[in-house]
């Protein structure tokens, strides 16, 4: 059975790689594309085939200075030789688990150029993690930094389907049990929805999400079948998200951090199972969202209050289910508030199994699932 699962997995990823390669090939510039002006900037460019290296293994880094007639001498250094060392040819060797910043410096016409690259030393990997680190599959990728999976929202095919409340109502039928909060608001002649999720995603993952959606303004109210579109790029927001998990000893452990960047859908999923799926209060989400201006931030802050959040005294001291607003930034800590509804008629809890009911509805929720359940099963075959 194991060998069969591995064969299916291999065939599946070969097909996806070939399909994604065709898409990439179709995007190559044609002769009619404008030719960009030549960049004359002198810069030190670092590159590496991977962001991670296994303990005891080595990985080659390269450094190149642009727009010079002769390449200068590169001096390499590691910020933490206990974690990783680098020789003067740019060969990095992983020593112990952790992160190390590899630095390359050189001099050009009396000016010092410097470049940095963060390398993660990991205990072990497998072909699927190695593949997903550099190549998205069904819009999902893997990061050895904090050992988690995430959606590459910059190129997500799910972008074409938007989001509606109906997806959350039927999520349990595809093994998704999570808490969520929604904020509906109007801004700049558009209707907006900000939603956050945290909980169990299938039988082998738990995680969290933040999504921003909008649509043309309408005087009609919002119901279960109201759909919002994934926003145009100019409406994406800068945000960051950290997911915490309370272990069996009661200690809160940071699981992963999605670094501050522009997103419309900020996600992260860890391999594992919550001790109790409902409510998912053994998970805690902290983060920061930067809105377009102070007006938009104030509107969303009012929405958080309506959800049950209270204001915090400062951004550095935010207790449970509170937020702090600073100019156009909102900092928050979310744990216990949830609008999730119990929608399943039959459910078996305890082993992570949820009865699959109402099968005809799968056709409506497939875009939301993003085939994550299929990917999860394939991953579980080789993890």
C-alpha cells in the first residue's frame, strides 16, 4: 500500500510539474514585448539553489557583481559558525539546527558592496518538501523556516473563485474544522470582507489564515450565498501573522510566522492534529495589518469591537482578544472569539475523523478547498 501511494504521488507531481511548466512557457516574452532599458547599476547579487541545507551537508552559494569588466574578490562569512560555516568559495556546510546569515562582501572602485542570504539548517527533509520549497503545487508551497506549508497567494489559482459564507458552512464536510471571525465594511465605494481562520485542516494539518476580499458596493444585505471577489493587486494589504499553539504542558509555542509582506490571502499550515478541534482555542493568532489609510483602519477597528475584541493599552502589550490601532496599522491577538457554527448533522470526533455528508455540495466548495484535502493525503503518504 505504501509503495502504491508513493507511485500515485510521484505520477501526480510529475503531471503537475509538466502542467506548471507549460503555463510558465506560455508566459515567455514575445518579440513584440518592449525591450527594457539596460541597467547600469553596479550591485552584488547573491544566489543559492535552496534556502536550506541539511545537517552535515553542503550547498553552493554564488556571488556576482553586475556591470564590471572583472569580477572582484569575494569575502564570505557566517553570522553563526556553530550553525553553518562557509568557505571562501561560497560553499556552505550545515552544522547544527538553526539559522545563519551568510554574508558576501567585496570592493569595487573603493566602495564596499555587501550582500546577505539567510540559510536554514534542517534536521532532515524528503523529496516532497524539497520539491515544494521551490515549486508550488495547487498553489501550495513548503518552508523549511518553521517547517510549515503555505499558500503562494501571488500565484494562487483559487484567486479566480473569491469567497462566500457558504464555504465556511460546508467546510466540516471536507474535514475542515476551524474558528473564524468576519468583518464586513464599506470603503471607497466597495463592500469589503476581512476574515481570519484558525483550526484543524483535514486529518493531518492545523493552521491559520487571513483573507481580504471586496466587491462593487451593493445596497443588498449579506447572506450565506453572497460572494466577494479576491481583490485586485492595488487592494492587497501589508500584513504579518504568527500562529501559536498551547502544548500539553500549557506552554505557548510559536509554530510559524508569515513575515510582513503584501497579501490578499496570508496562510500557514503545520503537520499535526489539535487535541480538541472545537473550539480551536489551543491556537492563538497574533499579527499586524496595514490598511490603506487611517480611515480604513478605524472602520475595521469598529468591526473588531463588534466581533467582541477590546482595545489594548499598547502594541507591545496586547492580551487575548484585543487589538491596538496606530495610524493605519492594527495589531491584534486572537484566541477565543469565534463566529463558527455547527453545521454537521452527523459527526464522529476523537480520531480526527468527520463523517462525509451532503456529498452533492462538494461541487460548490471545491474551489474553496483548493484540493487541499487531496494534497494532504498525498503528503501523509510519505511524511
